[in-house]
């Protein structure tokens, strides 16, 4: 197990809440939710290996960053931050893919779980092959082909048409080192199917999805919620995949309510 030291930030006081960003973002994705949650909890945001202030050196390509490695990095980061109490793990999309191995490998550290706009199933063979092709393209050309291909899927059609400031904010969040993008793409492509795990999850769970999420659909996320005992399901009207940006206040409200009651 190779661990990497992750950059992180803590704010607020109380029970610990760990916010884990999606791909290819970094901890600033959670700015609005971290501010709201810090009124009620100790909020920890971290940059996963390769991203944000945990950035790989320019030109460094580790090959693959697996979801298990991300989960182990986060557990080590909690040690470094002196967080001993079990956390509420809030995972957005790839952050949710990391939540599953975190549950598997670090169960005592987990007090509650919020899965935002994420999936339990593995990639299809075509999806995995597409990621391999994209990883090679990004290594050769930089993040632009990924960003151009992904943005239309991240945002609801109405956001794309009418909210240019959100489009630009999300585009800016996607500027990550080539090696980090390629390694995370390969890691997501090889992640296992976590569906069999859902029935084993034994912590309070919240499942949140944007009404127009084109990556992790409301139907799929409702299925995840039904497979987890006692899970609460919340659908945010008007948002696509990027609930952190398209419906920031509504997402914050759902998370604050969950964290203060879980
Ligand atoms: C994310 O938001 O983390 C990505 O959409 C996940 C993915 O590419 O599967």
C-alpha cells in the first residue's frame, strides 16, 4: 500500500464531516457546503492524490490511482489531522466510488455516509475502454479534450444554456495535472462493482441526486438508496450532476439536516 500525504483543510467544530470531491475536481468543489456545514460540525476537505494542492509534479504519471488508494490516503490524512472520532463521509461521484472501499477497509472510522451523485456499479467494458483512450489523449494533449467532452454531461441543459457563470466555474475546477487525470481515469475504470456491498452498509446514509443528473441518474440513485437499510433519498430539482454548484444551497441544507440528525 503506497500512501500519499494529502493536502487538507479543517474548519468549524463538532462531529467530523469529511467532504470528498469528484473527478477531476479538488476540494474547492465543496466551498459552499463546507461553509454551511462548519456552523454545525468539524468540516474536513481534502485534495485526493494528484489533485488540487495534492497535485502531482508536472509530467508525473503514476499509471493508476485506485479507489482503494484514495480511501487509504484519506484514512492516513484523518490520522494526520488528529481526527479519531468516526466521520460522516460525504462522497461526490468519484468521492462516492472511494466511499465504498473506505467502508470496506476503514469501517471503524465511518459514522455515517452521504452519497452524492454517484454510482455503485462498475464501468461497462466500453466505458472502461473509453476511459483508457481518454487517459492517453489527456497525457498527450492536456485536460481540454476531457473538459470539452465532460462539461455537457455534468450540467443540466438549462444550466448550460442560462447560467454561464456556473459553466465557467465548473470548467475552472477541472484544470488538473495530466497525470492525475489519467491515473484517476484508469482507477475508476478498474473499480469493482460495489452493488453487493450496499446491503452491508450499517451506518445512517443519505443519498442525494440532481433531477437531471446524466451521469448517475435519479433512477439509479434511488436504487442505491433502496438497497441500503434505512437510507434517506433526496432529489434536487433543476440540478444536473453538479449539485454542489447548480443547487448549492439545497445541497447544503440536505447535508446540514443529515449531519445534525444522523
Ligand atoms: C465525477 O464527477 O466524479 C465523475 O463524473 C465520475 C466519473 O467519471 O465516473
